[in-house]
């Protein structure tokens, strides 16, 4: 393990020298990649240096206990040693987590699809609640969110909405949200005050790079139509909305976020490539899930992953059997702790697979 950490430190120094060379600025794409790699390596190296210092201090205190006769001095060394051992354990845990290989898709932007399922109008309303929840969470992370496409529900919310989310490590955080979200509450349309159960499906799709998905233009059917929703006369009079159909796979996407048909076509093409790319990612994640005890990161759309119980003010994630009772703030975007718990569960599974140890 120490040889691995020393290699990482050597790589960190090497990348730092490359970044300081003015010639590195001539290729901005490569420069950005190196800068990102440098920051990732820096996290490991900083903890590694602190870890080595703690190990050195532990040795010094043990030496004092072995050689020192002054009892007061020995007691101080014992006290310090207890604290140092705790710090050593923490740094080892941190290093184990950092040394577990990240999924290659974790740094990608995503398309977040939310679809109303069983429950009629109430499912559509809850789909709107989830869209608002995710949007507010993204805002706290400094991520950019735009509505790529939307189909309004008859009583509010959405029949379907697609959010395009851009930022740092978006898929690595949002991938845990794929699956069926169940809500138990009294709908606004319920006259007798009975609790109903409805469901909404969430799918998180990592955005594809241009080089990863090649789509033949001859395989695409283009349809244009008038956009719906707010926007005044322009929306009603201009056929700016775009629908693309990938004939070989039957994949269909729509985009009406922009006023320009050209911009909507560009956005729709990106969505189309992302959905085609997603099938390969899903296969990869299913293979991972087959080796694990839980479905933390599979994105299985048919799996019921979470229940939102309004009468009890409770949210339960069924994959890790975790319940929290902060429903109001949770629906307001305060979902970070839940995602953290899911990330820890996934990390634990990876550690068991990889056997990272000191």
C-alpha cells in the first residue's frame, strides 16, 4: 500500500511540473484534464503526508514509553498516543476510500428523467415535487439545471420532465436516484381525506461524449412541432420544438427548451446520444450489481428505492434501510445526507471487492 501511495505522490509531482510548463497551455483541453487529475491526486497526497506524520509521532511516543522513567512524561505520551491512534485510523479510512477506483462515468453531466407512474393526477403532482427537490439540491451544489423537455400534468406537476444538469461529479452523486419513488399522502383531489399511494419513476443518464456514440444522420427521423407552455405568441406561431427518432433502436427524444429550432435540434441530438450510450452504462452497472448484495448504484428503474410518507413525515430508502424524519426540508432539496449514506454503502461494497488494506 505504501508503494502505491508513493507512486501517487510521484505522479502528483510529475503532473505539477507539467502544469507549470507554459507549453501545457497550448492545448487547453489537455491542460484542463491535467488540472483535474492534479486536484484528484492532491487529495490523496495531502492525507498521505498527514498520515506519515502521525505514524512518525506514534513511533516517537512509543519510544518515550520504552525509555522514559519520568511518570508525568510517560502519562503525557500515553495520552498523545491514544489521540494519535485515532487519527491514524481516520487517515487510513480516508485513504482506503480515495484509493478505491472511481467509476469512469462519475464525473459526467446527466439527463434526469422524471415520469409520473401509477396514481393518476397525484403521480404527476409528485413528479413536479421531485423536479423541484432535485433543482434546489443542484442549486446548493452550484450545478446548472435547465428543463430540456416537459409534458405538463393535467392537475399540476408533470407527466414527464427531463432536466439537463451540468457541474462537477454530477453523475457520481445523482446516480443513486434512479428507480421508483413511492409517495403516500392525502392528495389535494381527495375529498374524504384518505391516504393514497402513487409512484414516480426517475432515471439518471450519464451524458455521452461525441467520440463515444456515433449516430448516422440517415438513421434519424426529424419532426418539428409547436412548443407548448409559457412563451407568448412566439411559442404558438413557430414550429421550434424538435422530435428526433433513432430508427434502428426506436429511441425518441423531444426538446422545446429553446426558441430556435436549430438549438433545440442540437440539444435533442445530445439527448439522443446520451440515451443510446446509457444502455452500455446500464449493462456495466448490472454486471457490478450481480456481484453485490444491494442495488445501491444499479439505477434499476423497476426497483422501488424510496418511500415518502407524508402522514409520518418520513422518508425511507429501501436499499440501505435508512429512514429520516425531515420530510419538509428533504423535499426542499436537503437530500445530501441521504446521498452521502448511499455513497458510503457503495464504497463499502467496492472496498470488499478490492480488498484495499494497510
